[in-house]
């Protein structure tokens, strides 16, 4: 005869109250303060982290009960819904969409497309995140808003990314965003956390005593408390279903299994006691993430389950059937689903698929059909492909990849299997799931492939290498793919060669050999009568590497004009605009470089391609430095850093290094350059290493440390092929070599420089050559070169280089004994360099002026007010007539946060309206920034 089992029954009101009231004073206090702050108009974001059953949901319920006077919104992640793009975001935001008309048009369209409310081009995921931020701000403008997300670890990735973006950007809005998770996703890294642990020992004993009606041996009670680590759900559930003997002696308790698994096992024991129809109904509910009771009833009818089948589960408090179907705890759902046989799962998914409206919810229906499939099924696989297309159109890249991966598993035809697997790998690549993409490629290669499919495998492997930051691995992989694609798809081969060329430039010196191989192969391609943008750019770059600038210049100029023009497509601009800028650099074409930069910045902003924005903001920052507008550069650098933080886009601090190099502040420039060289070198990003050495050379030349400058310049120019950044370092090398007495080295560098500038024929290049040649010349020849440099550089936007031409000319005049003439040039250099903030070069000019006998005070910047970089950026945009929503859209802030910053700006500047910004900013040189 079996021992009598003792079941305390479903949780009573008193036991639930015990969970709520036992030792949660500190946690409740944190939530109370959060609500109070939101009511005061402040933003608060909090992650509530804890193990399953520890009481996170109870705390969220408490937060809701305290949110009097606030609007509340709630969403819950569901494990079986993780592959449906923006499912979690739809829960949270759908009730607020009546406010979406107030959002800037690009944000409104992105959000409506993501949620499937309207059709449109696939939105950038960061633009969706910005739209969520703006929507929460707008809703909170009417009444403080409390948003609660439970089980964040089960949100679909697209929703998690959007909410993580918004969470990091909330600043001055009356919004409280509280997110509960077992293990928060990486999207929430850096967000403040409230870690919820188990109950204190005394409270755990109290809860256990209230949950058990009968007496319990004290040693057994202590054992239960110790093994559950005070977890409230474990205290309530682990003793359930154990016999009196097991409870009395503790024999049923020891287990090496994780606590969550043991709680789930307790739920399984409770399920075993239920009638078979009830267990089947619970499985049906567990397989449906929507919680729609109408859908569950329809599917139950198809399985022949009577309405009364729910009663035993409801009586056991395992599930509720109300406006939504809700399990008592996610572990109940997990126990139900995992304890069922594969066949039983397939049957309930089949019933749910039949009960789901194909027109209203085709993706959920396709997913259920896929789970119900017992083997390959072409019809279902095709449906999943269509679902992937819809997910991609909404910007749900991870969801598209999941649909395609499932489609692959249901495909029997080898050709279609390969095609779908390659499409899934491409989707994983776009979603940033690089390991999954590579796993799929290995799977594809295990089958029989035709030549085109095999070449596409190589192409995807190269693209993964480049996108994942493995700089030096990408060029040979892409070269291999391009060669294989030549006889199969010439246009795709050209695009792949251009990608390979760009990746080789990115990898820098280690890939110079690959660059020449790529260029020779590209030169052998058949030529078109009317080449398009890709062919023009590729031909010009291939000529540059194989035949030199003289041969390449005409083609490169045509390509630069095309990429700088208004007719370039957004697709070409987003993919290859930065490569076209490299072509302009090779020709010393500063005007073309800036034209491409300006044109493509507009394309990026219009397309909402925020992941590429930091790259172009950094380029604009570099352009501002070379224009002598160091304050504007600092603003752009700050904006680039803010966008990088918001989007997770990693990029070397190119503009920050250049600015630090021209400023010449040793404590600022040295650690920045050393860190960049270490990090970029380890990642194979050779172009960033070269850039860092170039910036170090500028700083050392400004400080007059010519031996140090020479060492850095040689590292920036050795084995470089004189492409892109390395050619900018040649004038620095020449100046450092001349000043440190290495004349032959300087002459060799001048020959290399002249070979690049003569073919280019621009004022920028020829002006830099003239300045460098002057340093190696004497008498009238030297003076002619100095004057030519000043004349040519004076026709460019390169104010620091013009000022440096005045400086070296003045230094030469002083050594020639022409003090009066020297003072004129040195004074011009000092005034320009000091005004722009090139402190080291300005000090060098000041010392030279002193040597001529002129008294010059060392200039120190006068700080009228301390505006941060972000405040300065907002002030400039407001001065230029931008509205708060427009400023917010550009800087990834809500309009209310912009208004908050403007109030701080007005206070610091002592003004009261936007009309006064122009004069106020002008009075401080357009903004003095704090460090």
C-alpha cells in the first residue's frame, strides 16, 4: 500500500500574502523611490534580476499597486514567442499607438512598420528604438508613465534591442522602465540593477510554516530552508506531493539538480495527479504563447476536449482562464510542455495551427505548423520563407533567420535546402549572429553543392569575417569568392572584389599583398561600355594599386563625381560610400572627400542607418579638425560616441585622435593613441593603427619632439603602398626627418610624396608637397616653395595646414636673419593656431616669435561658461533653427530631454530664449567644452 501523500493544496491568500510581506522592505523601498521620482518628472530605469521563483513578479505587482496617478503599461516575454519579431514590443506599445502621430515621420513610419501596422521599407532597428523612446516620452507628457517588462530573457531579440536602446537614452522624461529577468540580455548592459535574493532565514521559515498545515520536524525545516536558499516559490512547491514520511524524515528532499529544475519537477508531480484531458488542455495552453482564450477553446474543440477539462487545473491554481490564459508561473508552463511527448506536442501545435486565422496571423500559424510537422514538408517550408520575408520587411532580422532555419529543417529537396540555408546564413549575418551563420555554412558544405552555391559560401564566410571585426582574415576570403563568382555572376563578382578591396584597406599594412592580388584580378575583368558606379570605383582603385595614380586619376575622378552626386542610390551609398572616400583621399581630393561625406551623411540619416552613423560622424569630425574648427569637431566626436554607445557600433576614435594630435596635449593624446594601437592591432584593424601613428606624429611635431615624431611617422608610412592615411603621414615624416637631421630619409619621402601629389594635381596635395619641398630647399627656391604652399593651401579649407605653412616659413625666415619678415609669418601662424586651439603648434610659433625679439604672451583659453559637448551640440542645432523633436532625432534623445538640456544651456549662458543663442555662442567661440 502506498504511503499517503500530503498536499497542502493550491496557494492560499495567506501564503501569497506571506510572500509579499516577508523581508522585501529594501526592495519595495527601491521601487517606492522610483515611482516618486517618476511622479516628480524624472526618468528611472531599473533591471530586477533574480532566480526563478524568487519573487520578481510579486515585486512588479507591488510596483503596479504603487503607481497611483501614473499610466501603466506591461509586457511579458514568452519563451515560445522569441522568434516572432517585435512581439514583446507590440504588447507594450500597441495601446499607445494613438500617440504615434506626434512622432517625427521617419520614427513613426519605422515603428508602425515594425509592429506590422503599416507597410514600408525594412526599418533600421535603432530607428525603431528611437521611435520607442519618443513614444514613451510623448505618452508620459500627459501623465507619468510606468512600464514593466517581465521575463525579459524571453523577449524576441528585436524587442529587446529596441527597449535596451530606449532604456539607455531616457534622461528627462517622467518614465519609469522596470525590467525583470533571470539573466538580462546584453542589450541591458550597464543599466542599474536590483538583485533579488532569497528570503532571510526567519522569513523563509515563516513562509514554510504557513504553507504547511501540519507540524514539521525542525531539522527537516532547516534542511528545506537551506536547500531552497530562501526561494519563496521553492519553499511553497518543493514539499508538494511528498509523503508524510518523506517530509518527516527529509528523505524526499536531497537532490543535486538545479533549484529551477527541482521546482519544475514539483510542478510535474502535481500535473501527474490531474486527469488526462486536463493535462492535454494544459499542454495546448502551454504551446500557445498568445494567451488568447478564444484560440485555446477553438483548438481544444478540434482535439475533442470538453470545456470542463480546465476545472481541475484551475482548482489547483496552476492556470487561470480569464481575459487571458495565464499560468501561475512560467515554470508551470515549462513543466507542462517539457513533460509531454513529442507526438503530443505535435498534435497540439497542429490543432493550434488549424485554429489560427491564416489571414490575420499567418506567421504564428506557420510556426505552429512547423512545430507540428513530423518530417520534411515543402508547403510548410515555403510558408516559413514567406514569414521570414515579412519579418525582414519589419526589420526583424533575428526572427527572419529563425524562420529560415526552421524552413531548412523541413526541406527535402537538396537544391532548395542549399538555397534556404544560404538565405538563413545571410539573415544571421545581418542580425549579427556570426557563429550561427558560420554553423549553417558548415552544414551547407557537407552536402553536394554546385559551383555558384559553393562560391556564395565563400562570399558569406568573407562577409562574416569582415563584419565580425576579423580584419586581416576577410580580404583573402573575399578574393577567393570573387574569383569563383567571375564566370557565374560578373556583377556580383565586381561587388565582391570591391568589398575585398575595402576590407584590405581596413586591414591596412598586413593586407597590402592581398590588395595587390585583388587589384590585379579586378583589372582582368571584362570592361563595360557604360560602367556603373561599382565598376568605375573598382576599376579606378585597381588601377591605383597596379599602375599608379597617373593611370588611375581619370577613372577615380569620375567615380568620385558619381558617388558625390545626387543620383547615387542609397544602397550603393550605404555599402561603398566609405570606399569612394578612400579614392578621394588617394587623389588628395579634399573637396571630393567632403562632397561624398556630406552626400552620404544625408543618405544615412534619411535611411535611418544608425549603425553606420558613427563612422560618418567620425569622418565629419576629422573634416572639422582639418578645417580648424576644433569645437565643432569635439561636438561631432561626442555625438559619434553617443551613437556608438546607443547602437553598440564599435569604431576606432579616428577623429578624437586627430583632434588630440593637433591640440598637442600630451596627457590627452598619449593614452588615447596607445590604447587604440593595442586594441586595433589585436583586432587586425591596420588602418586604425596607421591613423594612430599619424596622429602621434602630428602631436610630436607640434611639441618639437622630432625624433619621436620621426619614429611614429616611419611606422605610419612603412610598407603601406602609399594609400589613404599613409600618404597624409609623409609630410609629417619629412618635417620630422629634416628637423632631426635625417636629410636623405626626408628626400626619399619627398619623392614618394611627389609621386602621389603630381598625379592628383590638387591644391591640397601640391600645397603639402610645396611645404615639404621648401624644408629641403635653400635660398630663393625654398622661398618660392613656401609661398606656393601658402597660396595653394590658402585656396583649401585646411586652415591648420595653412597655419603650419606660415609657421615653417617664419622659422626659415628667422634662420635666414630676416626678422621683420619672420615676425609677419610667425604672427599669422600664432594667431591662427592659438585661435583654433592647436596649442602645441601655437606654442612653437610663440617661441619662434620670442626669438625674433617680439614679446608674445602665452594665450590661455578663457572659459566664459562650461558647456558639455552634448549641450554645445544641442545649443548649435537650436541656434540653427532646429525644433526639439528634430534635435532629438539627430542626437538620439527625446524632445523633452532636449528641452531639459536647453534649460541648462540657457542658465549657463545667462540667456532666456533661443533668439539669444547666436550671440551667446559667438561670445564663447561657439561653446567652451568641459573635459
